[in-house]
C-alpha cells in the first residue's frame, strides 16, 4: 500500500469507522444501567452520579491524557481505535504492536508500521477472545488451585511486560533510556507527587527531553 493510498483512502475510512464503532461502544456501555432502570426501577440521583464520576475521574484522569499520546506512536491510528475499543491496551495491545513491528522490521509512526500494528492488534483481539472463552469454562478452577507462590507471581506480569517494552526501545538510545529510567527513579523516590502526577511528569518530561536532544543533534535517526 503506497503512502498516497494510505493517506487519501485508508486513513479517512479508519477515522470514519473508528468514530462510529467507538461511539457505538460508548452507547452500548449504558445498556446495563438502562436495564436496571427500566426493569428494576433503579435510578441514581444526579448527586450520586456526579459523586461516582468524581471518584473514578480522580483515579484515571491522568490516563485520559497520557495513554492516547504515549501509545499512539506505537499503535498507529487504526490500532488506537481498535485498542481503546477492545481494552487491555498496556498489557496486550501495545506489546503485540511493538513486537510485531520489530519482527517485521518496520519503524513505528509510518504507514507500514501502522498496517503491521493493525494486523497484530486484530489478531490479539481474536486470540484474547478465544483465551477468555476457554478461561471462563475451565481455567478459573485451575488457577484457584495453584500454589500461593504462583498466584503471587501473577502480580509481576504487567511490570515485566513494561520492562520488556522499555528495554526494547531503550536499545535504540541508551542515553534517552537512562534519562527516562533515572527520571522515573527520582520521581518515585522523592514521593512528592501522586501516582497520576508522577505519570504525567515522566511521560511528558521524557518527550520534552527527547525533543531537546534531537534539536541539539544528540539523537541520531536511529535513536530518535
């Protein structure tokens, strides 16, 4: 697929259908609430709705800004729509996308990278659905009988995934990888910011530092 076709035909189609499916997903997410109201007559007050929204927003508000910006260069445009519709972005979609592009030898942020990312995410969604179906039938009982030490190890799956992704991209620029790691350690050891504040400073701080180093010629094409 040439870049002209990607920009003139593929991208507008992705945006159109991406917006349709995402807004459809938003509408469908209200079905449980509509069922409780129409069948059981359960309807929270405006104050209760605002209180619930406030509690959730206080926890995830930082991710509303960080995730679309930090994940987009890896996921690409169609991959972003797919990932935010399907979920499991950090622990499944991003690793699948990054590894697939690395294996295919295509750079992120390019039309070729976007196509490979889309294929990888679509396949991961199909595999995810199959695994969830199998897990719902039989794996739940198996997992509940595993030793306590094995169950505790599951807590480190997500950090291990992020560590592997960090290592993959740090190999492209040792200096920038060291800066990002050092900044993260300083922010966590200082403990002066809440978790969401640390996340914002770390993501956007690393982006600004990378931009500054690139403008000064400290990052080559392979590193940038």
